């Protein structure tokens, strides 16, 4: 954002709302959670304090130590009279046994699976619910890149491994009610009965009275082809309108031709474009497919960094230090064309600076890819990149 008197800011609420077709929710407090296990600690602590209801929507909910510990806590809360709702993706949680879900249901927990496999429509299995969302009492919400599994928490029985590098966010305020409505839509879509979960009227009145105090947050949830088009439109708009800087962190990067062109165009306009990707990926095919675009991006002036410490799983974007997007969507075809995704956008300079500070901290544990060295890489690596790039629309 330029500070010049006669220059209109690149990002303003009316323009973003008009472009996206949705409204910001004001009056929220936002807490960035990204290091030392603070995200899962906050999740467990706040669920333990839930009084009325807890809603969870996850791509992966595994029956490992982390999943079992959370399941036991949810059973305990259900026994206390708290209404619990779990929506998990059938593909993402494929390895979680039926017995695990059956025990949760037996404890009085409401459980549904999204996008179940159907022999009558096997190709529909490419669509997945990749959202990560926790709602507590209509007051607090968690979202980001995490899933319910050991690698995201850094908990390994008899093994010492660090958690994957991820970014989450805790939101308090009216946005929790907005996200609750998003959850309700998904819950009903996959056969769930109407939720016994509402924001209390007195809470709603109190939150409304504080709208001018907190931050404006935009719910960027995509659960349909139309929703994904809106998500892509907002992403392209943000890149095209950034004047000074674009900081992108993503776990999976398989850019379309349009994405390559607009990132290159941003550099030509004078914006610094920095892309942070994992050095080691848990999906090698997608990793190779993304690398096929590096030479063109590096020649255009895009700065590309590989995060070295751990597997990078965060999905964040900061434009001109004031417009931030955090959530579950990667910069790949699977997220932007096929998945149901959940993100939030925060328009605030101070929060944007916090996001930049995190990015700069990650850069300290990263290596920048230089064009001259990249061109000299092994010929076999280039062949792999070209091969997997052929299938990038399905990775």
C-alpha cells in the first residue's frame, strides 16, 4: 500500500467485497499461531473449556496419538453435555478405521464423512473437502493448514521428530458465527441433521456492539465450482493489484500458465515477488511438476526459496503488507480447481506486518534458488519435472 496522498490504496474493503462477492465481518481479534506447538495447545485448551458445542471439519483425522487424544477429549466433552460434530473427508481420512468413528458415535458424537466414494460416480472422488476448521461455542474459530495427525503436532510415540512447519489462526468475534454458517452448509450437504449450535442472542448483541474495535475478516470458503472460481478470481486480483510486495508460502505449487504470467507481470510492475516452498515434499510428483516452472519464474525475477528445516505445509499470502490470506488452499490445481477449501482474509497493516515477520523468520531457515545454479541441475531431474508436469492438473 502506498502512503502517497494522491494514490488510492491498492486494497480496500469495498473493492475486495465487490470482486469476491462476499462481505467482511468486522470486530474480530486474530491470533497467529505458528511455532512451538502453540496451535495444538490452544486447540486442546479451548475445546476443554467448551460449554455448548464444538464443530470440527478436517481433511485428515487420523487415529494416531494425536487423533486418539483429541477423540478422548471430545468424548469427555460429549459426556458433559457438549454437542460435538465431526465432518471428515473420506479420501483424506481413508486410513482411519471404521471402529474409530463407531466409538465416537457410540459416545454421542455426531460424525459424517464428506465426498464418500461411489461406484456409480468414481470420478467424483477427485473432489475432496480440504478445509480445516474448528468452531467452539460460536465464539472462537481455528483454521489454517493443519490436520489432526502426529506430523502436524510433532507428537511421535517413541520417536523424536519435529512437527511440520504450518500456520494456523485463532479468530474471536463475529467471524466465528460467519464460519459456523459455513460449517452448517457442509454438514447438511453430507447428510447431517440440523445442528443444535447457534450464537446466543446476548453474545451476538455484544459482538455487534464491538464491530468497530477489532479487525475486518473475510470468509473465503469454497465448496462448489462457483466458490472455487471466486477464490481464484480473488487470488488473481490480489496478485495483479499488489504494488510493492507479494509474499507467498505454499506446500504444493503447480502453477497454471495464467499464474506464471501474472506473477511474472507483478515483477515487471515493480513488485517484489517472493515464493517460499518446501525443500522436501511429502508428495514428490507434485514437487517435480512445480519445479518445471522454476526456470521461467526465475528469469522473470521471481524470488524462490526452499524451506530446509522441516516439511513446509503452511498456506499463506501477504500483499503489500496489508492484505493477508491464511487457510487450506495451496497454489495447485487440486486446491484451486477440485477441492473444497477454507481460508480467511484479513485487511490490516499491523497484522500484515506480523505475517511478513513470520515469512522473514522462515527465510532464515531457507535457501534461495539462483538461476545460474538451477539451470545446471541434473538432467534426470529435468526429465522428471517435465514428465510430472504433464499431469499437474491432477496433482
